[in-house]
């Protein structure tokens, strides 16, 4: 299975899905492993989340959220390393999927560049935070699966969130601190300045 994932990872996208399916076929047909029952509940949860996000985008709600997030980021551009990951993960928490966070990444990069901060600092943590935020979202399939597994032990959604939410916030803050001064500042980065001059553009707003 790991070999199939490694092979599929070289192609990405559909190739990764096909390689995973091929690995499952090998486990079942060659090694005789019995497949488990279909994850019907998880599939319906994913379907419901994607449907709600699609409606949100079609109704213009996602654009509104991006505009609000942009205003918040531009109010404190120097805090983009902390604000970017927190806002992108908030999108995931309330929508149950990381796909909604994709819409905020260009805004984070733009605000960071205007503030003369290396965009990879907030972007790197924003992507990770949005992905991990799935386990904090009450609407995600991951949380539903966790609730189903721990229900036999008498652990409910509230107890799970009281553990994962603080752990998530502490982890995001630590990640933000780890990249806060990572790499040279853009004004002192020779390679960045060389590329800017080669393109004949200016990435900084005049202040």
C-alpha cells in the first residue's frame, strides 16, 4: 500500500487515487484480506459538507467571507503570520472542509508582500493550520468518525472538542512562532531582489 501511494504521489491528483485503489485490490485479491463495510455515514457527511459549501459559494457567501477576512488582515498587516493561519483555520472549522481555505491564500500572500513580510511565513502555517482544523470542526467527517469510535467509551463531541481545540490553538501558535523570523527579509533577500529587477516590477506598495 505504501508503495502504491509513493507511486501515485509522483503523478498526483487522479493518479494518487488510482494507485490507492490498485493497492486495495492487491490487498484483497492477492493477500486475501477481507474489505470492511462501506463507510456510508462518512460518505453522506462529506456529501452534505460539499453541498453546503457549494451553496455558500453560489450564493456569494464565500466571497463575503473573503472580503471580511481581507479587511481583518489589512487592519494588522504586521501580524499576518498569526492572523493568516487563524483566519484560514476558522474557515475550515465552520465549513468542515479545507477547500474553503483556498480562497484566502492569495489574500494572505498579497497582504504579506505589501507588509514586506516573506509570504511563505504565513502561507506555510496557514495551509497546515487549515488542514489540521478538520479535527476541530464539528461538521467534518473526521470529527464524526472520532465521535463514533469514542461513543462506546462514553465520550461525546463536547469532551472531544475540549481536548482538541486547546491543543489545536497551542499547536498553531507554536507553528507561527517557528516561522515568525524564518528566512531573510524581502528587502535583504538578494535572490528575491534579483528576480524583481529581472521582471521589472515592484511588489511593494509605496508607503
